[in-house]
């Protein structure tokens, strides 16, 4: 993957992740704490890659905005 594509794949902050998944921020933190979604920290912020979220949720049989 090229650098430009990596930047487009990155979601930084719970609001960005929540908007992408169509859930609220509290659910993002809960899912991250339960290792339901793959996340990592950038300083004090939670972050995730769109591609990894899509893969993790499709493997779990979940859809955006569900569960």
C-alpha cells in the first residue's frame, strides 16, 4: 500500500471511528476495550485503520451500526 493510501485508511479519534462505523463514541471505546475492533493509540488518541475495521467486522459477521 502506498503512503497516500495509508493516510486515507487511517481514522484518528473516537469521533472519526464512530462516524465510520455509524455508532456512538461510547460503543467505540467499549468495542476497543473488549478487543472487538482493532485499535491503537496515537498519543492520547484512539486510532484505527478502515481496512482492519472492515476485515474484523466482516470476520465477526457484524455490519456497521449493528451490535
